[in-house]
C-alpha cells in the first residue's frame, strides 16, 4: 500500500471514530442570528453562567438609538436596545443551559428560558411564560 493511500485510510478511520459534532460547555458562546427581525445576539460567559446581548436587528440598523420603550418597568424605557443584555443566569453545560431568562423587547416581558445546542451552528432557545406555555426558536451561528 502506498503512503498516500495509507494516509487517506487513516483519515477516514479517524473521522468514523469521532462523532460528527460533540457539544462542549462553550458550544453556545458566540454570535447568533434570531428568526425575528434578523436579530444578532452575542452569547458569552458571565462568570459561571451565560448571558447574551442584543447587538443588531432590523430596527437597530434603522435607528441605532432605539430605546426599550415596551419595558414593563417605566424606569427602564430610556435604555438603548443596542447592546442590551437580553439573556442571563443560564447554568449548565454541553447538553443544555437552563435556569436563565430571556427578555423580549418587543413586548417588554422577561421569560424563563433554556438553551439547547442542536448542532455546531444551531441552538434551540425555549422561553416560557409558565410551563407548558412556551415558544421555541431556532438560532443559527453567525460566522
């Protein structure tokens, strides 16, 4: 067997031995596109938990000074939406992050949430008013 054929077989064997994608504890860290209003959320480590900031959306691109006018707390309505923390308090790891919340600037509500990696470039974010009144969105990684 030639050296080239042996090397090719070794690569194929190694790739078959490894799973196609394995979630690590930081697999959700990065920038993610939301399905509503082309939002971009930057998820990062905040100590031992995860948090996420809204860095872009159709509305923010139109008006970078857009305020949090729908917030249920009137004292918060002067905050800019750009770079606003909308995710926080998530604990967990490779398979799921839970115990956190998501803030929805469209209705001013904060909801209990979980984040579940669904592939190298996909995650499922589920927000619940109260269980079983939940909505799940699929977010895709921004490269």
